[in-house]
C-alpha cells in the first residue's frame, strides 16, 4: 500500500507539530545569536569573497519591499498572520484528508518560515537578516533561515506540481460500491440482475 495513503495516526500529527516548533526555534536561535554576536552592518567572511554573515535589519518583506513605507510593518504583519493561519489549517487538512505527507511536510516548512519572520516583525518591528552571498561586485539580497524555509518549500511544491501529477494521492473519500451494470453499460435499477427466469 502506498505510504501516502495510510491514515495518519495521532503520533503523525504530534511529529509534524514538533517539527514546526523545532524549525521556528532554529530560526529564532540563529537570529538571536547574530544579534548578540554582531554589531549592526558588521560583516564576517566565512568564504572570502563569496559567503559571509552580515547583520542587517530588514523593515520590509523579501528584497526589502515596503521598507520605506510607514505602514509597511503593520501591513506585512497582518498579511503574514492571515497566511500563517491558512497554511497551518491547509497543512493538517492535506494530511488528514488527502493523506499526503510530502505536501504537508512542505507546508509545515512554509508555515515555520512565515512565523519566524512574523515574530521578528511583531517583536522588533523589523526582520533580522544575516546570510550574505557575494558574486563578484553583486551582493545577493541578505536573508535568514526562515527565508530558506519559505524558498525551498515553494520550490519543492512547484516541482511536485509541474513534474509529479500525483503529488497528492487519490483522495480516500468513502465512495459507494459500484452498481452492477448490464453489458450495455447502463445501470440497472430494477434489482433483478441476479435473478434468473425459471422458464428458461
């Protein structure tokens, strides 16, 4: 039997919930470590000229969108809160109804990333970013662990949608047994299919 179609037990829900908590903890722990170890805008090379840690404060969304708007944080926090609730409900709905652990797993990562940055916006009024990649004179927008969760989960979901049409297994709804059919293919509602003519 396809593992994706097995009915999830209560332990499955516990493990997915624990995964969500652990992911959020890792994101918040790494941000707190950077804040305590780095001065603002301090850059510490890990691989010289390519990869480094740099503490910056992002008051917008991805790529600093809305960072210059006074209402940016409130707007993004509201959108993130709504998205978080919808993602969590969807993750457990997919797990319970469609029994797709793969999709639920991706949605948990997406939810954890959303909450990780939402906590920053509510608590600090900005998001802590610190992972920096340089490609010659170009510096890729600095990001954090929560951004990695969101980006990777979206990529995997997109790949499943594009290349695997069965990323959600057949829906295990309870359907009535097939009604007996005559050779013509039409359903016989008379209930006499199994009866035989005594005169024959």
